[in-house]
């Protein structure tokens, strides 16, 4: 089954309901800042476990106490429902 790739307009509309995430014309992205490096790593480990459960993995950039997550469906070559679902799951980790 082919995944629906959302248009730019659909992505922007859907992101209005997902706190903290933005669209950079390729991926949906969110930046996080923690009190220290160890908290950042703990968060990344939680993200890894959640994304492993769904077999959909974000790109992760760690810099000291900051983490940037980028989500994109490589197989569909665009943003799909899986990306929004993962963003919502990740948001639950910091709620």
C-alpha cells in the first residue's frame, strides 16, 4: 500500500495541531533544550525506544544540552501520516 504524501499546505495545516514542530520544506523538525547533556541523552534514548516500536526513526542531532529531531518518510519521499504520528508520540515524552 502506498502512503499518501501530504502537500505543503496540508503539512502546514496539520502542524498547527502539533506543538513545537515546524516544516522546513523537506522534513518536520523540532528543537528541544534540556538542563544538561545527560537529560538530553535520556530524552534521545526514550525517542529511540518509541521510534523502534513503530519502525519509523527520526534524524537526531545532539549538541550539548540541545536536541534536534527531523522526521521524513524516506520510502514515500515526503511527509506522511507516519511522520505526524511519530511527532505526536515524541511530544508525549515531554508533556
